[in-house]
C-alpha cells in the first residue's frame, strides 16, 4: 500500500502563486507515475499534470500549460505542483495520485487539498 498526503492549498488572489506538495510513503518503490488532479463540485475529476518517478517525463493539461510545473524529489518521496498566474477557474480540490508499475490507472489517492483563487 501507498499513502499520499497533500498540503499547500489555500486562498490566493488571481495572478498569485501556490505550491502544493504530496508526500508519499509505504511501498513507494513500485510507483511508476505520480499525478495531480482537481475537482470542483458538480464536475468530474480533471487531470492536471503527471510525472514519471524515474526519468521525470512530464505531461500537462492544456489548461495549465505554461503556468503550472510538476516536479519531484525522490529522496524526500515528495511530488510538487508549482502553480503560477492562478485564475479563479483554477479553484478546486487538488488530489495527488499514484500509478503503480504494471497498472493501467491511478489506484492510490490522497485526501485532497483545497485551492481557492479569488478574482
């Protein structure tokens, strides 16, 4: 099992920045990809960004390209999401997730951290 704990959410004005952290523990050696997702009430969960734990290859949703950066620190078992130029539409609960080797989907999730961007 893998445990994921997000932190760093909060209230920020439009144009501001926040950095989210996701600390993971447990059977971490089997993690292949780490991802960030977000969800607002009444909407489906939305992919934000992902990074491979080994080579660090990244993929971003079009809505956040050029504004958000995902990074990792394997020594600290932590993944980050640096969010710049925040917009009110970025307001959501942000979730960290892990996809394990040999799995086709994310099967470990954190509890979420709330980001609110005021206009």
